C-alpha cells in the first residue's frame, strides 16, 4: 500500500485569499513557480506550519503555488520518506538541498 490516497491534490495559492489553508497534518507537498515548474518537494508532519516556513524563507513566493496531499493514517515515516526521495531524484530539484530524508 502507498502512503497517500490516489486522486485529487489540493492547491493553495498565496495570491488567492479565498483558498483554504492547508491542514496541520502530515503529508507531502510541492512548490510550483508561476510557470508551473516544480521548484521544491518535501514531506512534513504539519503542512500548514511548513507552508508558513517556506513563505518566511522566500521559497514560496507571491506567485507560487503550494500543492499538497494528506498522508494516509496508516502511512509510516519510512514510506513517506521513500516517496519523497523518489520524487526529488526523478525531478532533480535544485532547491532541495538533500536527496530527501533517509
């Protein structure tokens, strides 16, 4: 079994104040630039906190999009980490400083 349900990803755009903010729950996320290119990918135990950290650091800009998926209740840190490592290595993301958690 995977760590995430198949289906819809949720998007939060800073320029659209009508959006619901991500929940404070574990999941994975990607940050897209205004051209739709993935800039950064990660996993976290608190999606809302992590989004705010990226806003403060400048990784998530006004025209960027924070796309996220909530983790399944039965997922483990190891399954989520393996998914993160695979995504980072497949996309060769420049802003990710590491190859994902190990």
